[in-house]
């Protein structure tokens, strides 16, 4: 059986950065990637907008991935195993044994730390109980993106998009550039789930109609999709059927959310977060199973890849320290939050008395003019005025840990 300090499952931006982080800690690592190439979802994202924060440049997805593949290639202590699908993790004393298969064989690798960097998958039509038959022409947005950008195929001519997450918005622009007519994007919520820049650059700049508080009630078509029925929804998100109308189209793209690829660690029962559908982690990106780390989109859906890389590098670094028995643990403090916030990553920080802790979180709807306050021991220890916070954009606060007196509480004060 092969042995390593850190085993990283997934060779997307998170896994690549985790290998760089593990190397910085002085640990050996192996990346297991099921695909024949590194880069994860970035390989099919040929639009630009990646790397603005880390490289101060607007890179395409493949260019951004290349930067990190080059970094990994300079680390002598990283082994990359492509075409290797990890399917099980077992605990073996203080180590883990990960089982995988590649083109030739079943393999087992023993590691002191494991970093889960498996990304997420799209919710399909079955997950949203979309009524109607199952004609061809219904795709998830990421699947259509792969067909167009990697396989060079056309998916349709007259397109409706359900959901206004970033993938749907980006595909609206991509299909328009490819000569298709995007007749409308229908979003059940009163606000888009995408980044403000994608609403401007992908929808408004191309005059694509975005219908908020509206959903698709059923699909129509036998062999190929012929159209969809749409209806506005009431305040309880129920369609108002008297206002239902038919929209002819031959293609429907679904952009209705992403689910973390978390099943591989199903035999463990680390603390769970229902809001992210994934594990709870501390500030080292470690779950409450010692040695099991989790970061990137498998931990929570990020809107910027730069944040994924930062998380991955930290997770890999701390996983490396754990493998080398150098990870310092101080008293654990819990982060709680008010009703405007859905979740925080991490949930626990360590009271080391020095340094900073970066906390990412999402709010449950859009708010204008707010102050993000961090409280500890009844005192305000951080205050961040913001012109607006939106459900589609990840928020962050940085805490000076020398000010922590007790557990941390985050709240959104609406002005
Ligand atoms: C359509 C789209 C557009 C985007 N646009 C932008 C943008 O403009 N700007 C921006 O900053 N960000 C953007 N993002 C976000 C960014 O691409 C993601 O946040 C990032 O790719 C997540 O990285 P990850 O490593 O966590 O996951 P992924 O990139 O999904 O990588 C996970 C890897 O794990 C592998 N894997 C999964 N299961 C296994 C297994 N069992 N065994 C072995 N390997 C496995 C997968 O093959 C994959 O390579 C976009 C994302 C999408 C989908």
C-alpha cells in the first residue's frame, strides 16, 4: 500500500492549492483526480473573470488553472494520479485509507491527513420535481457549457433558462454569442442568485429578459422539447396558475443550485451543516474527525475561484502540519450569528491571542445599507459598514484574534 502525509481528493483549483499548501508545511502529498486532466470545472469556463484578487488579472478558467498547475509542478513532494476515482475512505488508527480505481487497478493509499476537494455537482430536473415528460433538450447549465466549450456541440436554437445562478447567467451570454436566442431567464426568488457583475455583463448588456419571482410549471414535448409553461409565484413561492403562459422553446437549461460531492466520506459522521449540505469546519478547515479536512466547493459553494484557492492552500497547509504532528490547537471558540445570516465558514476558531481569522458567510436575502458587526464578550470587536449585502455574493469579515474575549457572534445591523 502507498503511504503519504496528505492525500488530496480532487485536482480542481482547491486540490491544486491544497498540494501547494501541504508542500509549504513540509509534507508529502498525493492528488487523486478522476479526470484525465487537472483543473476541475475551470477547464470548461473559457470566459474571463478569474484571478482578479490573487493575480490582479482577468484570466480565463484554463489560464487560471494553468497558473496553479505550474505551481504544483515546482513542488517536488507532490504526486499527481490522474484517471483515479476515489470511492471510499476508512479510518485506520490515527491514519486514513483511501480506496480508488484507475485505468489499471484498484489502489489503496494510507495518509495521515485527507483533504476533500471534490467540488460540487448541479441539481438536475428530478431534484426540483419539474413536471412534464422527458424530451431531449433539457440540460443542466454546466453540462451545456461542457458540450459547447469542450465538445464543440450546439445544444439548441431557442433557449429558456430556469434559475439565475452564475452558471445560468454565463450560459445566457455564451448561447447568445453562439447565435442562439435566449428568450428568457426565469427565477423563482425576488432576486437573482448571481453576482452583480454577471447580471450586468451577461444579461443586461445582451438585453436578455430576466423574470424574477417567476417559475416554470411544466415542460411540453415528446421527442424534443417544444416549450415550457411559466407562471409568477406568490409570496409563499407557489405559482399563480391563472397567470400561467406558454413560452415556445427547443432547449431548457437548469441553473438551480449546486450540491457538494460529499458522499465519499459517508462512513464518517463529522458535524454537519444543513445550510451548506456539507461538513462543519474549524479555522484550519478541519472537520471534527481529526485529520479530515474539507475546502472549496465541496465545503460551500463559492462564487470566486480566488477564494477557493485561498481555502485550498490553507486546508493543505494545516493538513500538512497535522500529518507532521505540528498543528497547534488552542481553546476553541464557537461562531454564532443572527437571523440574517445563513452560515459561516469556519464555525470554530482558536483563541490563540494573536493573528487574524477570516470568516466567510452568506446572508439569506439582499439588504441595503448595513453594518456587519462582530461581538465577543459583549463588546463590538469589528465593524464593517457596507452599502449593500446580497444573497448571491459571499461576505467576509476579518477578526483580530487578540480582541477575542469569548465566543464570537456576527450580526447584520440594517440602517
Ligand atoms: C459555469 C461556472 C462559471 C464560473 N465562473 C467563475 C468566474 O467567472 N470567476 C470565478 O472566480 N469563479 C467562477 N466559477 C467558480 C469556480 O470555477 C469554482 O468555484 C471552482 O472551480 C471550485 O473549485 P473546486 O476545486 O472546489 O471544485 P472543482 O473545480 O469542481 O474541482 C473538483 C475536482 O474534483 C474531482 N473529483 C470529484 N470527485 C472525485 C473523486 N471521487 N475522485 C477523484 N476526483 C474527484 C473533479 O473531477 C474535479 O476535477 C465558475 C464556476 C462555474 C461552474
